[in-house]
């Protein structure tokens, strides 16, 4: 892969990826991190890829604008917790404190993002474990392990060995959305597919899942806009 920049205000970072299978130049914008990727056949020169990107500049900027900008988490930032926005403020003592509409984070200002992320992961583990136990009991099955990751392509997964995995960022979403994802993955303990019988299991243990499923499709990508580590944000900006 290589990086180029589309000039303008602001300039747009482009990631160029060559593929032997590609027959033409293609363009993709990630709704998760805003990354703009140009895929081109092996023998196509980079200048053609840049010309293609210039032709599509208006389209690229329109979609990036619709996605919204990334939020660098620090003092004064607004961060969702359980689906409700909280203002990040300076805290005292040793512990992160959650209040109505505010989250107080102690320590040096430059460490606020990572410190809050660590606390949110702890909160996510407790909440996701509780929900997993609840829905596994309703299903009549048990799982073998649960892990958290910062996944980009999925909110959760379940292996044939009964291992559950969730994105810790689900703690930022409304509670009913987190519970739906858990019920979805737990249902795979009984049905390792997405056949109609699987969805009947989800509905049996969770209830009507249409609204939280729709929320994830429409707004789930926004949860990845929150950057808790400035070095991570810088790397993403450079593509």
C-alpha cells in the first residue's frame, strides 16, 4: 500500500492498494474511520488513480461530510456513554466518576483519553458479562469465554467452541443496542447460522430486535469516530 493526498481544503488522505484481481480502479470510503481507499490493477500507474480520485472529489467530500468528523477525546469533548452524551471534565482523586451528563477524569490532560478508555473497557466488560449470562440462561446454553476487542468489521462474534467476542465500544451505545448484540451472539450458541430459526431464537430471548438492529446499521459507525488516543488519531489522519 502507499499513500497520496488529494489537494484541497482540507487535503484528503488516499490509501492506494494494488490488487491482481482488480480489473479497474475502484474507490471505497470506510464509514468507520473515514479512510479513502483506491484499489487499482497491478499495471495501472498511480497518476491514473489520482486522476480518477480528482474526478470523484465532489463525491468523496460529500460522503466524508455526511460521516462527520472524528472526535478527539479530551477535556471538553462530548462522549456517549450508554447512548447519552457526557461532557468530559477534569476530575480529582484517583477514580473516573460518572455523573448525569458529565464524566470526571483525573490526571494529566494529555492522558484523559486513554484513562477514560480504560475505565470504559472495564465498564463494558462488566456490562457485557452480565448481559451474556442473562441471555445464555434464557437460551439454556453456556459459553466458554468472553473477550473484548476494538473490532472494525463486526460488533460481536461467537465461535463453535462457545467463545464470545464483543467490541468494547458497545458501552457507548444505548443499553438496548448492547443487549441486542449480546442476544444475537448468544443465540449462535444454539444456531451457528442466520437462518430463520436463528432469528426466532434471538426474538425468543430478546424480543423485538428491529429497532436496535436498525440503530446499529444507521448510527453504529459513529461509535468509531471517538478517538481516545491522540497517536491513534494522528495515524488514522495520515491514512
